[in-house]
C-alpha cells in the first residue's frame, strides 16, 4: 500500500474491524505516520472511556420550533399581507394563492411576494357578480352583433 489509509480506516483498525494480515492492516502496523495516528486516536478513545457524564451535564434538546400557520384575524391584518395572511383572508390554501399569482395583484420586495390589502379588496370587488349574473369567462367575451354594429355606426 503506497498511500496511508483515511482516518476512518485507522479507527476501524483500532476497533479490530480490519482483518489482520491484509495489506491495509500490515501497512498501518509498519507505517510510522499511521502509527502516530493510531497513538493519537487511542489516547482520545481512552479519554472518552474515562469520561463520566453527570446527569446534570445531560441537556435534553428541545424539539424544533414549529412555525405556526398565520390565521386570518381581521384586527391584526395590516395594509401589506404575506401569502399566508392572504390565504387566510381569502379562505383558500396558500398553494392556491401561489398558483393564481398571475391574476392576483401583488408585488415583490427582496424576493418576497406581498399583497396590498386595498388592492386585494378592489380586485375582489371587480370579480364580484350580482344576483343572476354569470362569471362564465367564455360567455362574457361573446358580443351581441347588433349591439356591436350599433356602437360602430354611431
């Protein structure tokens, strides 16, 4: 073996996980540099074996903090809304807000999508239909020919 093995192989050797008589084992035993590494790692392992942990030393790690979903609370909404607040305001999922960004008035600041509440309210007002009206987009684009001709002639 021309090259010394990586540190993890030295540890495997210390734990007796490398077969004696193999090229790697023979190299570690004969190589001065590998023997230095074996000595250093042996000292660390001995220190770890002697180390006694007091119960007071053990600190239980806290579970990761879960970021709560922002629910719509009219009294707490400002003029500028984020995606979660708008979703709550419109009572739809955040994914639906994102998928309809092309229709919803919005702006970006520092790469974050934001919504102006007054613009959203105006957008809702424009989309609102009265009793007996239909919001069928295909039908709303059809123009009565006689009305069209009357407007063009006058």
